[in-house]
């Protein structure tokens, strides 16, 4: 099983201790890879490795560059990253995404998330999908998550018609600076609003509560409805699209994010798992 986490509107609140505590909590029961995406106003970076210590070393002390990633052997380095040589000033980070994974095969940082799709998108995934033999995409691995990232960024919300399996995902578009977080009817996503006015979305309700605790927030946790994608664009504008109906217009969400009468894609029916 893999875990996903997305939190925005964090500027000035991200510290090394904050990241370590979130990742340590998410790593419980996970052992085979961790990846972090950090978005700032003018740039976004990622680092991924088998161990949290290697990822944090990249973020704090500095990592490689996209060119280094191409030239080096991905199987012998401790981490793959686009972190600049001097590291990242965490006080400038306003959005983070974290992925932890457990696998019985496909070990190594090459298979950790995010997957870099077409040098534009960063894709994280929880679930298992069928990868058809001889598919059309030029992938670096045979991992189902990398394949799903290509399918989503080609077909967007209509991808449900072509995917066999189950999934929840986080996708970041480095050109449009837009995040998309979605799920099917099997993989779960939970959501809450934190004290900074931003969103926290995760596969585990416990991980959402851990973030809320770190941000000194008491907020209700909702379950995202099946076949829903949540888009967060410039200025944290949030819209919702049904994955199964690509022609549907996005629904803009006002500041009253948790008002159930608005029909936003959150559900507390049956409690929070």
C-alpha cells in the first residue's frame, strides 16, 4: 500500500521539523520509498529515495539537477532530485506533496514517486492498475504508476474509461502550476481545511489529523466522493471535476469550503475511515 498527502497555503510554516514529523508519521508500515514535492512562488522541486534521511539531505543540503539525473545511474545514487545545489529555503515553500510506498518488488529510488512525466508533470499514485503490453508511452520503468501518469496527462478526466484497477493520485503541472488530486470508487481520499485557509488531502484520515495537529487546527475531516478530481490552480483557486464526465464544467468553490449545501465532493456518510 502507498500513502499520499497534499497540503497548500503553508508559506512561512514549513520547517525541517515539520516535514520530518509528517513524513515519519506517513512512513509507519512503509519501507520502500519516499518522495516529496515542494512548490514555491517561482519554482517547484522534488526529491525521492528509498529512505527519508536521503530525501531530507537533498532538501536541506542540496541535491542534483535534472541534467545530473539524466547523466547519473539512477540505480546507484541514493536519491533522485531536482533540488538545487544549495538546498531549498523551506520558509518559501507554500505547498507540499508526500508519497510513501511499500512494495514486494521494484525496489530502489527509480521506482519511488513522483514520476516525472514528459518533463512537465509530477505524478504520485496509490493503487494498482493494469499496464497493457506494448502501450504507446515512452516510460523509464514498467511501473503501473508511471503508466497511469502518462494516461492521465493525455486523457485527463476521461481516463477512467481506459484504466483497469484502482487509484488515488496527485498530479502537479509545472507549466500551469496546477495541482490535481483525484480518486476512483475504491482508493480513498480524505480532506480537511487547516487554520491557514488551505487544504489538507490524504489517503489516510490519520495523516490529515496529524497535519491538523501540527498546524494547531481543529477541523472536521471529510471523505472525498468517488470519481472526483480536485484542482488547485493559481492563487489557490479550487475547482472540482467528475472523473467520469470529462465534458462537465468545473464547479468553483467559494471560501465556504465545507458547507455541505454547496454539493462539494466531500462525504461523511458512514463515517471517516
